[in-house]
């Protein structure tokens, strides 16, 4: 199914369960498919941000006292509504982010998977009580933080917020969401779904805008934790600002992911896996492969990669680039790579825009060969459907190059040798590693998160390792009667 461009809409801020017009201007939303406006959202002023967070804090008190099984009922309703409306939401998110319809739908399904994990928390042992000495009991209870906030990127306007909304709400928090100003329309649909599901007013707040809105949320004294997904540059700024105020922050940044291709790999498996990794979502995802470390003679494998990449149709198999400025940047990066000695095996700049979308932002898959390890194409996150092939003599050299990256999000290896695969999983400097998998995103309950400049903060943003970020653990020690015998504790 092809993405349908919806009629333009005017969106507002979701405050205390109501859509509230902001009084600090509007932000236009342009579709990458057409380059034309598909709507706008109003931006709140500082007073409105303060009032919204005050209301969230007031609502959170009752929510935290609500038994988790009752909170889960709301989230279960939310899941059913998302599944009911999945095609409609996928069209909206695709039209504003540039994804294909299938990618938009798949991203929402991944978000629903996290929601299902959050639903399982009602049956998990989130506390515990043990008699640690005669008549002395020690117990721990997991408690909500209060108001938490998340700042999400343009490339996954449903999936990334759905990494955190269900878990934060299930644990008893109120949630403040600042969606990307490039893709805010999906947030309107998700907020409406939670409202219909029965979420009490004030527990979800959606505030639009840019830097001023972000800073207003971070600086507000009632906001206890900040989540962020985006570029490394902004992740550093958000993390530094939040932690300077004594708040916990978990900020996921950029990536320059490597795939190590060994000669013994299955060409059919590696050709599809590697091509789909760098072309999926038009390369606009932090898990996309952008450097192929080709060990020895893998010419047959590279042929399969280029055949797969050139078979993709723009608008059907691969979506659009988020802005015209990003297209221009990517064109320049390709030209600079060629000037630095790279050989262009597939040149996406020559592709024609799909019919009816000639005004959109398009770049087809691009394969750069003979790229030097220290060059821009091998080191800088380009965020587009471009893969740089660096030839190396052996696995040791490949791992050494991978280890020099400032990032540490993902690394994969394609091979038929289990021992070599195990070596990569052991030595790769990355938080997520794949074997014969081009996009090694863990499935729930395994958590998502990188290392180095791909993540600022501790823990991961999803799965079991996210619980300590979105909640506190209270420890209780109690004694109710005197014992006849005693030790150092009793």
C-alpha cells in the first residue's frame, strides 16, 4: 500500500486532557513526499508550559495510588485502539516523516510490543519481602518518580515515544512529551487514543515547539527525569542541562554502525540483509548500517547488495528524506567522498522522483566503494541511504576500525563461522550486536541502547533495564516483636 497524504490539519497542545491552542506562534509541517504543508501545530508560551506541568503533577498523585492492574486496564484499551487505527496512524506518520506505509506500520507495531511488555509488569514481582533476621523484615517497593518527560525525534514519531509512554505510565508517572517539530502530527493521534482508552486527564501532556519548549520542560522543577532520542550533539546538550539541575537523564545520540562482511557469508542472506539495513527508512535511523567492512574477496556479496539496492522503487520500497536541506547535504557528502577517492557503484542522485511526488525530497540508494577509513564517509553520521565500503585484509583489522568510532550503537557480522561470529560479539565496541542480522534491534523484553557517544546516562530506555530509570526503589525494614535471642542485626 502506498502512503496517502492526509488533508492539512491544525494541531494544538494536549494539556489536562484538552487540546489547547498555544500562544507563542505556530510550526508548519511539510511532507517529505511532496514538499508541501500538511498542517501545523501551535506552540505554548512559558506560562502555558508551567501550567501544563503543574496540572500533570497534580494528576500524578492519584495515578500513583491507583493499583497497577487498574493502570494496566487503560493501557490494554490503548493497545486495542492502536491496533484498530493502525493503518490511519501509519499513513499520518509516513506522510510527515517520509517513511513508506509499511515502515510506518512496522514502527507502530514495535511500539505496541513495548506496550505489551509494560502490560506484563502487572504480573511481575516489582517488590519483594524477606525475613532477614529473626523478627526483622526487609522489603522493597518500586515507586513512581512523579512527572517525567521525553523529547523524541522526527524519524520514528510513533515508535520512539512508544518506547517510553507505556512503561512510564504503568509505573505510575505522569508523562510530558515534546515531539519533533518536524513530525508532530502523529502525537495528536496517540494522545487521542490514550484519551479514548480512559487515561485520566493530565497524565499525558503534549507540548509542541523547539528549543524554548525543550528548555522549559527540562528546567521545570516538577520534572524529575528526562528521556531523549536524537543527534549526539543535542543529546549532549540535553543531558548536560538536565543533570546540572540534579535530574536523571538518559539521552540516546547518533551512530555510525558497522557491518563486517566475511567471505564465507551466505551471499543471498548478506545481500538482502545489508542492503535493507542501509536503505530501510531511507537510512534515517540510528540502527542503519553505514559502513561495510569488507574482509578479503567479497565481490560476489557486494554484487548482491547493489542488485538489491538498485531494485528498490522510490515511494514504494523506500521513502523520502526529511528535508530538502538534508538532501543537499547528502548530495554534497557523496561528491566529497568521490573527490576523496571513493568509487560510486550506485549513485542515488540520478534517480527520478516517483510520479505525483516530484516536489518531494528524494535520494535513491547509494553505494560508495574504496572508501578510506579516516574519511568523512567512513566516520561521520550522514543519515541517509548511503553505505561506505572499506576494504580490509582480515577480521582483526575490521574490528580495529570499528573500535575507533566515537559511537557505539550497533555492529553486525555476516559469516557462516560460529567462532568468528562469537569473536565479533565479544570484541565489538557496541551496545547492540547482530549475527547475520543487518538491523540488530532487540525484541522486548531485551532492552535498546548503545554505548560511548551513542548514549549519555546509565541503563537502557526500554525493557527491564528501563525500570530503574522511570521509578525509584524504596527500601523498608520493619520489626514488630521482641525476640528471645538476638544477633548483630536484631
